[in-house]
């Protein structure tokens, strides 16, 4: 239609915006900062230095306590000995 003019719609920019544009991405939350262990903990706190392996062992033990039916009922002998050594280390702090 040669004489047809499209009517201008005001306030409809959002309805007719291009879908090719990328949606605004929310910024990722920064990870909380890691605080060093104080040299002398307060009187009601205890400080224990753990290796990466000991932390992983504790995490697995807590997971087993939370969901006892999903993992083997008894740890291997090596894990058992590592858990016992870690238990003794934690009891020495008390």
C-alpha cells in the first residue's frame, strides 16, 4: 500500500525492542574474603590448623553422618586410621 503510514505508538519501546540484544546480566557476587587465623583466639574459641586432606576427610565424615544410607557403612582401614588420627588431633585442642 503506497499511501499507508504506520501510526507511532508511544510508550511501547519495551514491547517492540529487538530480541537480538543481550539481556542485562546481573553481576556475580564476589566470594567472601578469606580471613587469616588470629594468632591468639579469644578465650572461648579454639584454633586448629588442618591440611587440605584433613578438611576433605572431615567433609566426607559429615556427609556420611548426614546421609548414612547413601555411602558404605564402614570406612576403609586407611580412612579409619586417618579419622582416628584427626579425632586425636581435635581432642588435644580441648
